[in-house]
């Protein structure tokens, strides 16, 4: 149904731990449907409920794997287990990621190569997914949103300072800022 505005960094909902889902009802189904439509229009490969202003532990994802398999779904009240994050500096070419709540920007970030996520689907059934590479990166990024962490909070210097400067230059970093996929033209 409706595409929802995506909240930009600085709004408290993005920087606060989201609440557990307690009811698997029509309201949750409507939220998830809207999140898929918003993610697709943005376009993105993942979207967490706090990014559309809803403080619930829910995220959707859509990843086209190199082998052509499409991984698309929702995780509700997830937990995550990570392999060890490799040491060293992140590579601009293969480890850069962006965020729909810091629109138009990308920075290199080192992440664990493998994750196991457990949670629930929209019907309340248990789900467990083992992911590697970029698919694992998507889960880590979206899971961070549920804990009030944005990817730039994890950046190493000088990228962290560069991102903070961009946020300040664009007038972000304060409450009540958002953009609407399909309608707003953003810098970057």
C-alpha cells in the first residue's frame, strides 16, 4: 500500500533500541507490506522498522545472490551470531555500504563474513538463516538498526569524521527529518 517516509539520522527512533514485537496481527502485516514497498521504491536491499519511524524489532531484506537466487523476507524479533570480524582496514571497493537513513552516502566498513540470524516470520514461525558475504552484511546492518546503531557509528577514522561532516553540511542530525522514496530528490 503506501510508501512510508524514511527517517534521516538524528531522529531519536534511529538511535534507540527498538521494542520487541508482541502481537503478530494485521497492523504488523500492514507495516511489513509497507516496508517492502518502501524498500523497493528507495531502492534498497534492507529496511528496518525504525527507519520508517516505528520502534519495533522488524526488518525486511531483498538480496539477489551471485548465483541468481533471490533472498527476500522479513525477520521479527531477531537474534544474531557473528563470525569473527577480520582485522585490518576496510576496502573501499568491496566493503563500502550505504544506508537509506544517511541517503546518498557510502563508506567502507569491515563486517563479519558470516552470520546466523534467528527470529520469526510474519506468521510467527521460527526462522533461522545462515548467511555469508554481502547477505551477512545486510543482516548485520539491519540488525544494528534495531539496536539504535547506524553504520556510520561503526566507521573507522577518517571515514567517521567525513560522514559526520556530511551530516552537518546537509542539516541532518536532528529530529523529524525524512525523505519519501519516489518523490524526494536527494543530494549524493
